[in-house]
C-alpha cells in the first residue's frame, strides 16, 4: 500500500478555491494577466503535436557555444552536487578585468531577464513610472507590471528606439527607470555610441537608465558606449545567450557604479546561479577566437537571410544582431498570416507586436540547414498568406 502523508489523510481533503478570486493572493497579483512574455517553441510544439524543423524565433544562437565552454561545463557536472558560488567570484573578476572595472562594479544573474526583475524590485514602488519604447523587449514591461509600476511607452521613430524622446518623457513624468536596448530587439537596428553617450548624459537625476546590450558583441565596431565606471545614472546589461550561444545556461551580467551594484545584495537570489553555468560562462568569456568566429558566422547568416528575403520580393532591415527583421510589405495582419503559415510548415519565427513594426517577421540567424529550411518554406507561406487576405 502506498504511503500517504498524514497531511493528506482524512475524509475532508479541503476546499478547492477559485484562484481568480482567492483572497490570499495580493490585489496586485490578482490584477495581472496569467501570461508569459513569450510562448516558447516547446509549448507550440506540444500544442500542434509536431516538432519544428527550424527553430528561428527566439534569437537563440544555433551555432552553439565555445567548445571550451562545453568542455568546462561537462567537467563541472561531476560537482553539480555543490551549491554555486553565491558571489560568482571568478566570473565577476574576469568580467571586471575585461571592462577595466572592479568586481564591485559587476553583478551576475540568471540572464538579463532576472536582472531586469531585480532592478524593478529595487527601484519601483507601486505607482512609480518606467519609460520604454512601445513594442520593445516585453520582459521589462512584464516586470514593471509585476512590481506595481506604471509604464509610459514612447513610439519608435522609424524602426529605431528614440533616445531623446525616452529621456524627455522620463523627465516629464519623473520616471524612476528608463529602458533601451542597443542594438534593438525586435527591429535589429542600432545607434552609434555617441548617441547613447549623449542619452546617458541627459538622464534625469531621479532615474536609472537600463542599457540592454544583449546583442552588442555582434554589432558594428563603435556601437558600445563608453561609460564612466562610477556613473550611477546607467547600468549596462549583457548576456551569454546571444553571441556566446548559451541561452539555456541563463547567465547575464550588469556593470554599474558600486552603489548601484551593492543594492542588488539586498534582494537578489544569492544562490540562483547555476554552478555549471558559471563555469561555462567563464570559459566562454576567455575564448576570444570563438567569439570572433561567431561574429563571422552571424554576419554570413544575416546576408543569407537578406538574400532569401530579396528573392521573395521582401526587404530585410539592416541588422546589428543575430536575427534579421524582414518587412513583409503589408500590414500586421498579413505578417501574422505569414508567421502562421511558416509555423504550419515547421518554421518557428516571431514578429514585432506593435504597429507599424508588426508589418515584419523576425528570423534568427543559424546554420545552413536552418537557412535552407526557411528558404524552402517562405514562398509557399507568402502565397498562402496572400490567398487568405
């Protein structure tokens, strides 16, 4: 007979509550939609019952991580019984060395997503304002809402986030946080360093600029801003998910003034980092030749995606990232049909979700087999989308 916990014995198993009216849940949490910022490819595969042929929607790096990082992680698995170093000491020290700062200027966390959530927890009380671009990376907006903040979105100017308008809006409304990604997700555009440096110089005293540089290693030289070590107006965030090809390892880091970084110690999940991921990230950071090879592979893949778009009468937007945003030439409804038709043919891609950027689809760079699969599926997807218009 199976063992039954005393906590679950008895004739009355307890009352089933309606979780949409459960009084134990905070009013803030009750007000939020039960959604995630992105529906993952695995969830879509489970829903359709069919695996994707090409996984080109999540801006993952299909070329994979450094062989040295893989070897380091494989060796580290034998000690996975240990908790991780709560200080990420070795990884922070290497990041500090590369950037010419001290380890006290560096925070490591479970991807940029977690660092964004921690920043919102640190800087936003209910009702406080955050400024972002309408249609920019939605996980920031997700965390702002989760901590009771209020978003003030600014439209893109063309296909670019607008630094001047973001700062102006922050000054107007007294925002606590400003978010911008450079290069940008989902459009793949970028600003030169001088533009971002001017933005930093104009950040209001009441605000912190979150500069998301997830893709900057893949951008043209001269994209990364030069930031004074102890400038407390800005925190730059980077990740191992893109150029380093380690999205599943969940490693991100932030660099800022020491008081800003020290504040993380008040609320962060000190043992949240994966030990194996810490070791793999350190090895990846030290493999400079692999990063240079990755830049070449991504550049060639961007060129291939642009050629595929042109061959189908579409326009690829200039990209400084590991994806290419393709203008489908009509409105958002048409682009959504194209995306659905690609999905039906086993090609996972995503798209911007705010007009007029939603006229596009967004396709990740990847190995030649994935590019060939996308090229083969796109003509039929476009034809089917046209037929249902």
